[in-house]
């Protein structure tokens, strides 16, 4: 599975968790996380599971990641 990165008006959205990413896939997701940290004031996850994964994987402040339902 791939991820979609959308940054608009200081918000970024998370849609999918990569299942078993390749080394290149891991690099891409690290780069995407760095772009989010630098340019997005808020990251929006589409599920609680995705939000928890993102917080654990990248160590971003919980106040910067919300879930939409």
C-alpha cells in the first residue's frame, strides 16, 4: 500500500499505513514525515489507528495530529 501526502494551508493528511515497506519506502515515509513537521501545523489522520501509528513511528507531538471521523 502507498500513502498519500497532501499539504494545504498548513494541514497534512494521512490516509494509509504501508504494510512491510521496502528500504526505499521507508526512506520516502521518513522524508514525508520531515516535510509534514516542517510545513504542516496540523496533520489529520483518517483513523485512530493511523494516528497512533504516526505518533509512535515519528515522535511528533500529539497536539499536532488529529483524527477526523
